[in-house]
C-alpha cells in the first residue's frame, strides 16, 4: 500500500517538514496528531510503522493518537450541546 504523506499533510494544512520536525506549537501539534490518527485508523499502520514514517518514537505516536481522539471527542460533545 502506497501512502502519500504529502497529501495527508496537505489535507490538514501541515508542511511535510513540520511533520518530521521537533516543533510542538499547539497548531502544529494538533495537525501532526491528525496525520498520526489517519495513518493509524485509515491505513491500519502499526505504531512503529507510523513512527518510522514520521521520524518519531512510537510512544510519541501513541500519545498523539490518544490526544487527537480526546480532542475529536470534545469537539463532538461541544457540537452536540450547541
């Protein structure tokens, strides 16, 4: 399966360089987490496979996916209350 990281990054307006960088500003971090989440959920990649693609430690990917899920759930709850 071929994965187009440039397209995935483009979908969330993230520069590919930021994906592999150590930049952890809030806006960049959330976009990185969205890419990790999509790689895990849409492509079924393992933590290690995602980590290798993104030049990160697998624990960073696990944390990022969990954080994105919490954010996604909070947004869904907020929208339901409006």
